[in-house]
């Protein structure tokens, strides 16, 4: 395909892919410089979040996080295992434990809130136990990292 046949959308997609892979080469250095998820221990999740945030700042391509807050270890384990089975190829999940709450955090790279809510509906439909369907959730885009960290730290009394 001749270069002049490329349109702006194609060139932007190519630039995003090249940046995506170039960041992978300097993974450790990149994560050492950028790490805004204070309570997340999963290094691969932190890295992917920071990479998506970098792409957002550079290309204005957003991603979304869906956080499920559960106050029961057994329920959190069952929901987490169900989520792991339902993940799509680029989606990621991690578990954050703080203040006796379990925060199952899903990252949907290069997707919007509608994709996260669609996934949540599919998850709720696939959970068989009615009591496992009862949890709180919030969505955060990449501009709401500070709010996400506050959500992890908040001590809710139920």
C-alpha cells in the first residue's frame, strides 16, 4: 500500500502499536518511573495500567477500569475465579485486599465504559448463586487514578 494511501486513522493506529511495543522493551524502567496504583501488588497489572495511561496521554485513547468491592473472602474468590474464566485476550484482572474488603479490579484496554458495563452484565448473568451477585462496583477511566486509589483506601461500614 503506498504511503499516501494511509489516512490519519491508520497512521494513528500504527503509531499506537509501535509505542505499545517500544514501551515493552523498557518495561522495568517504565514501571520504576510511573506507578500510580499504590495498593496494587500485581506488577504486570501495574505495568499494563501505566502503559495504557501513557497511550492515553499521547494519543487520547482511553481505557476503563471496573472495580468490584466485596466484603466476603469466599464470595470474592468465587467471583474472581469466574472473572478469570471470562476474560478476553487483552483484559486483565487483579485482586486488591485492603480494610477487610476485596477489590477485584478489571482493566479493559482501549475500551470505554459501555464495554465494562457490558462485561459486568455478562458476569452477573453467568453467576449462578444469587448471593454472589451482591457487590458494589465502580468504573474509572484513566483520568480518575486518584479517585481509584481513594476507593481502595476507603473504609466502608455496611
